């Protein structure tokens, strides 16, 4: 195995706005491909196929002829379309598109971000209607560039990414013309929707020239595939910047009544699509970064566990990180962050512990909602992502769920899932049974907390969450 990684800039033009530079992302991608190939002396002929996985919902619009973006990428966390969300919800409710898309109206998804670019960037709507502009999430932008860009680049997205735009019909797996009309988005700027595992085109980038691009999955669906959750009822939770839990529901799309999202899990070639219920949590690892960068309580993110271990409990403190509102299961754009239960006794160790516990409490809320929606009680939680190295967090997660939590041997499950999808497309892997046989446990945490303590802690968490509601008032 060979790996390379590079950070790219996070851009915050205004409160609630989050952007990336798409051209920087493409440059960084090309750089890490070359670095990873050179590190092991690999040549294009050494590769069977390339799989791509990406941050979903992040929205890019660019010129068909030059490849130049018309505006920065608008990131999934960005809340600038809150007014549009309220406007559309006022004319049909927050769930007016849930039957078609599985999603509530929220600032999270790509559709209203496209609309914002079309309406707010001078000249863009006319160019889009003339067929001069293309839209894509990061997967589409990268596939287009890696297969030639302005010189014949392939303009596609897979069903998992398309299902996060709020523009795709879950039943037909095609763009929904009614929603496009409502949002004022020209069909000709959208990519062709394809499966997650098929040959889309060949790379023109020198380091991998001629290698087929054959896998495309949104990052959380890629982690579900990497964790080999191929049976209905199997679930994984990724602990990253945000937290994302997906449960496979099989070939049936289950519409949520308890605040979850219905999404496409994966579609391998000509086989039927499989669906998932998803609980999306906006802020988890990002809260640790906030404590580091904005407050300076720790020097590096890894220091959070040692600081939290200086105390034996949270001292009665609960931290609700509704920095961008609350996602699942509440979907409240007007919520904001709250620290509750402060007394003179509380010190920085208690704050650090409350920061870690916030992630585990939010996951418990999602697990409860999944059980209510699916009728399936989770036996075990498969975990991955950057935070799974934090033993204190993972033990508390097991305690607050009263379920075992496991970490797989291969922790980079997102990249693994993209590789699996590409490998299946070209016959490198035989089938999903072969992939499932590869999965193995590195570590397991088992619950040790008594029921009374568990429910007392969870009661006060739920109480703290209600204090974050309705903070932002309409002008």
C-alpha cells in the first residue's frame, strides 16, 4: 500500500459561510496521486483501476471550455442558503421533497447551493442556460479533470452523490424535473447519473495515464462499503469533522419518521441500488479543533484525551455544538451552540470531557432514531474515522449505547470502499462475499456503565439540547 495526503485551505468569508478553492483541490489531488505512485515506484500499468471518494454536498460550478470555477466551492457545512430553506419550507413544509429525495429542506444539500451561485454570481445564470457551465460535487469535478477536463473530460456522478443534491428522485435514480424547475436549475449543467461501480473513462493525468476510473462513492457510503455492511441492518459510524452513521436497509428506501435521511448506499453495476438510513451530525471532531484553535486549551487535537482524563466525569457540564444549527435528528437551522451546567467547580478538564462526550451523545440520538425507523436493534457498532484512536471517547460511546463498539484493522475505510467499488467493476474482486471475508476487528470496547448512570447522563444531555433551540431570530 502507498499513501499520500495534503491539506487544503478552509475559507470562511462570513459567519456561517464555508468555502474551498476547487482548483487547489484538483492540484492537491494530482500532487498526492504522483507522490503515492513515486513512493512505491509504481507505474500506470501496475494499477487495475482508480476509485474516487469525496466530501459530499460540496458544490462546484465551472466553465465547460476552460475548467475555471465561476465561484469557490460551497462546502456542506455552509449555511448561506438558510433564507431559501425557510422560503421553500413556508410553501410546503420542511419535508415537501422528502418523498422524492429522502431529504428534508436544509442548508446541507447541494441543490440550493447551486441556486445561490446562479442567482448571486453575475452572469452565471445566462451562461448556465446557454449550456456553458457544468455542476458537480467534488467527485464530478475530479473525474472530469482526471479524464481530460476541457479536452473530453467525462461529466458524471454516481447515485450516492446524486442522492445528496436534493435533486435526484430516489425511485427513478434520475434528476427530478419538478424540483429542478422549483429551484430554477437548468438540466444541461448537471452530470449524468451512473452506478458506483463501472468504468467511466480513462485517466489522462501523466502519473496514472490510461488507468480506468471505475469507482465513485460519496465518502460516507464509501465507508459503509469499506466496512462491508452489505446486509440489511448492518451499520457503521464515521467519526470525523462531523459524524455520519449509515445503516443498510437493502433494496428498499425507508423514509424516515424520526429525523434521519434516506439515501442511496451504493449501486454496483447493473445490480439494483441498495439504500441506507443516515444520521448526519455536523460537528464532532470539528469541536476538538475548535477547542484547539479558538480557545487554545490544547496544542494539538490528540491532547484532548489526556486533558479529559484529568477528571473522572464531566462535572455536570454538557456541550451542545450547534455551530451550524442541529442536523439529525432535529434539523434546526436556528439552533446555536450551548455549554450548560457550568458551576465554579468546573475546570478545563471537565470542558474537554464534555467536548468528547458530545459526540457520543449525538450518536446515541441517531442510534435511537434508527431503531425507531427501521425496527432493527443494533447489535454492534462498526466505527472508523480519525477519532476512533481516542480510547476514552470510544469507551464512553459503548457505555452510553450499552452496545459493543468495534474498530476494524483497516481504519481508512473510506479509501478502501472506493477501491472496492473500482475493483468490483474490473473483476479484480469477485463479489461482495470476498470483500466481507477481508473485514476483521482490531479493537472492541464493551459497555461497563450501569443503567442508572447511563440514563441520568443522557437525560441531562437531552435537556441541554433543548437549550440550543430557536436561538437565531428572523429579522
